[in-house]
């Protein structure tokens, strides 16, 4: 048996998913869906009891901050990627 026949098959190549940025229409549609949900169901925070909490990551502050980012992505930096807020101040 040749060496090529004895080699193990290679595992499938895993590639990172490519995320395409959403257009303004899609962003506005998603923001409208969030606002409609808030109006219909109230504020749904990401804690076990769905209680309103002030937290940035799972609470009302985080919901408000992300809505601000949807409205003005060129001026509101991302907390998750640790963007420099001064970069956004220069863009104004």
C-alpha cells in the first residue's frame, strides 16, 4: 500500500462566517421591530426573571445604548469592541 493511500482524510476546512453589513433600510426595520416589541410587551431585560434592571450588558441601559447606536452609528462607539470614543468625536 502506498503512503498516499495510508494517509488519513483531512477534516473539512472551517472558515469564519462573513457578516455583511446591513443596509439602512434593514437597520431601520429592526429598530422599528424592537420599539414595537417594547411598546407591546414592555422592557424585556436579559435576566432570569425578565425584571427591569439598569445594567449596560443585560438591562435598560444596554437597550437604550444599542438603540442610540442604531440611530447614530457614526457618533456612538461600540462598547463591546472597545472603540475609541474620540474617533467618533472627530467624525462629527
